[in-house]
C-alpha cells in the first residue's frame, strides 16, 4: 500500500524534472521517423549531399519549417486531450511557425500541450450543459475559436520569446565550442542519464538546437552529446573482464544490447552498484565530445535510439571518420577508467554480486519511476526482477474484455483480498484498451504477446486456466512481498528480494474498459440472468454446437443479433474460452460489441460433459455485456466455480431455481 514515504519522492525536484523530460520525449520520439526522413533527404539532395538535386532538395525547407513542428504540436496536444487536443495544438503551432524564421520545435512543444490543456479545461466547463443537437456545433466552433486565438498568441508572443531563447542558447553553445569547453558538458550529461534526467535536456534543448544547426550547416555535434554509445559500452566491457559473479556474466549481453540495440539504461545498474564508475562515463563522454570538436564531425538528425546503427545512419557524409573515432575513443577511455576502478577496489563490488546487481537494478527502476524493459536481461532470463515499488494495480486482459478477463479478475481479486490486500486494484480490460499504467498484466498464454507492446513496463503473467491457475498464487506472493517490503522500508525498493519487477501505476488508472467499476462493485440489472436462460440438460455434444446453443439463448432473449453468434465462434478459434473447473464462457470478440443489444447471460449444464479442445466442460455460460452490467454476475459465477463444494451442488441441482440461488442472488 502507498504510504507517505512512498509519495514524498514523487514530489521531489528530480522526479519533477524526470516527468518533464518524459513529457518532452513523448512529443519527440513518436516523430523520430519524420526527423530521419528529413535527414535522409537532406543528406542526399542538398548541394553538399551525396547526390545533389535542386528539385528534390526543395523538400528540406518545408519539412523542417512546417512538417516537423506541426507533428510535434499535434503529438503534444494529443497527449493532453486526445485527437481534439492534437488538432487545436497543431493549429496553434502554426502561429509560432509563421511568427519566426527558425525551426520552431520549442515553440511547438509549448503551443501544442498548452492549447490542448486550455481546450480540455473549457470542454469541462460546458460538459453536460449543451442542449441535444448542438453538440457538434459547440465542439467544432469552440475548437476553432481556441485554435485561432492561440495561433495569434503564438505568433505575437510565444514565437518571439522562443526565438530569443533559441538565439541565446545557440550563443552559449557557440561560446562553449569556440573556447574548447564543450566536453565539460559531460560532467552534467552522464550523471543525468543515470538519474533519468537527460530527456529534459536532450529533447528540450539539444534536439531543437541541433536541428537548427543541421539546417544551417548540414550537421550538428549536439545530436551526439548524449546519444554516443561509447561511454556505456566501455563500462560494460570493463565489467565483462574485471567484474565478478553475475555482473561479469551478464555484462557481455548487456554490452550488445546497449551498443547495437541502443538501450543505454541497461548499463545504469552497473554504475549504481559502484557509483564511482560514473567517472568512467564522464571521462568517456568528454573524450567523445572532444574528438567531435577536433574533427568537426556531427550528425544530420537525432540518433534514436542511441545505437551505433542509428548513429551511423544519421552521420553526415563528411563525418564518418570523426564519429567513428568519437565512439571508439569514448569507449576506450571509459573502459580504461572503469577497469582501473574495478581492479583497484579493495573490497568486492558487493558481498553477494547477484544481490548487488539486483539491488542496483531495483535502484535504477526506482529512479526511473517504472519497470525497466531490460532488467530481466541483467538478472537472467530465468529469474524474476525486482519491484520498484508496491503492486497497486493489476489488470486481467482478454480479447474482448468481456468474459474471460472479468471472470479471471474476479477470481484473482478474491484471492488478493483474502491475503489481506483489499486496496490492490484488480480490473479487467480488452487488450485493445490497455495502456502502460499497470504493475501486473495477466493474460491467456495465447494473448501475452499482443499485450506486451502496449504494457511494456508491467510484469506479464500468462495463464491457461482462468479459474484455478497456479500462477495466481505467484501473483498473490508478488503482491505480498512487494507491498510488505515497501511498507517496512518506507517505500524504498530493497534489492535482491526476488519480487517481480513492475512500476507502481497511479491508482486512478486501470478501470475496465473506459473507467468502469470493478466487478464486485457493479450492480447487474434484474434481467441479465433469468430462468428461461438456464438449461439443466443441454443437447449439444460438441464445442461448436454448445456455443450455438448458448448463443441461441442470448438471441432468443433479444440481447444480441445473429452476427454475435458468428463472433462467438471467431473468438473461440483465436483463444479458447475454457476457464477451468469444467467451465467455458463463450462470448464474442471485441469488434462484435456492436452486435450486443443488451446485457445477458445464459447457463447450460451438460451432465455427460463436452470435449472443449481436449478439456472436459460440463457448464457453458454464454456472455454478452454492455457497459459492464454483466460483471456482477460473472463475479458470482467465478466465486461458485472456485469452490469445489459449490460446483458439486451445481452438478447435483435438480431445478433452475437452485442454480440461480447458488449464484448468490446475482440479480439483486
């Protein structure tokens, strides 16, 4: 559970800078492809390019002047207020573009989010007050008026201010270069990277200024101040040769990921487990920058991620030698410094090397504020990573977010509450509605790979039995260890705990499909399950026939149309709806929700059982749900089927009334 000591660090200046940098990165990174496209066109077709072409070079100016800032403004606006925010943000960004004669990236990063925020606040003012039939009129004109006003404001006020700031920052950079002190920026940049503070500097200052320099000179040194993979790979190579235990064993793989994959954060734990190693990163960074200054080398566009492949892809045509030397010399110097430190240490890096790296990985994730996607690489493929904080938010995801996930979430929720953690939020969702705000994501084993890309910061648990999977006990133990540990440590992550890694998500997130209440809190309408939809002796003898029989009951109730039955079969072909405990709950796909007319559930018992993809099924529950009205009944069904005695009563029931009674008067 969250305590005061957990919350306090999140109000610190460091965390504030992290969040600001993450927000800036969120505007830049999705558009890196457009930056690369501009860089390729620039490298090929400008007069100093590989294949000069005046006609095609005409693309360069409009892309950097209009396209890139508008993309940034739209992305920033969308982050704040969805597509509506993106549209007004892009329109307002046009004001700062027209009001200046330099690439207006910083202006776009201001105008996009600011305009979207204003639009969001104004939308709340008249939310629910607009008369029916006037919604579109109000929405469109309010957006147009706000965008027009902010475009004028951007042109007359924000543009000139940003231009003055940009000119001043450029003068500072020019001063540093002319006086040979630019390498000293590594004293700030390298520690900032390990503390995850670099995004604010890189995306807020270096990328905009570097792009402006690249437009004028065809390249910029600023793109490689932070992205140079040399310092990190040098440290990892030193650990691979002179390290001990797990740190030495994992360093070669980490070096490959860092140098080729561009994931720099993988070397941060090696620095955190012996902080003096940061001197190696600083020394390597200074050497790399000094080499770039001497050779006049630079990149045409940002290198993201900081992979050697991305670096070479963005290197200016006359800078390959300088960039290569910069990376090699940076790696060499950091390797030498780190080697001396490791060899001269009088005490081991850690009394237990595995615990030391585990603790450092935990510390890195705590600094980052979320689970690291590469932590499992550091700790070994078979190990479980370390929690950066308590588990607060678990989601059970399935294709439609309707049946399987609701049932599984109810079972898991009951187990976690029984373990004494009622404040841990367990919800369910369709995979299409997931966001990267959860600590733990539970899915059927056939759906895990679909869930991972959108929830990369979470622990992923795959199950094949929704009712009584042994993985549930592992999740309960994870909740217990992470929450007990954080409570006793006052919110600090303890190293080597063996808990799984996961970022504490805000408690406000994670509602089932657009913020609905949990299954236990939902109140079902009185006609979701009626006697006419309960059959004690089903006639089907195959899985597909049983799905048809359950679907026909829903169709007869007027709850669905015929298209929903087809979607029930489609869902079964993609992922089985077998839940365990002799239960299957066929339902439609996420795309079939338009075929649901009202919420309803059908229950059919098959005393002789049915072969359900090799699993014995005696109870089939057909599900169709709108606005989560069916969650209460699924929760009740889940409670019944996790109790062997109640399952036996269901099997022995002689009347429909007994079945309804066993489901706990779910219609009340």
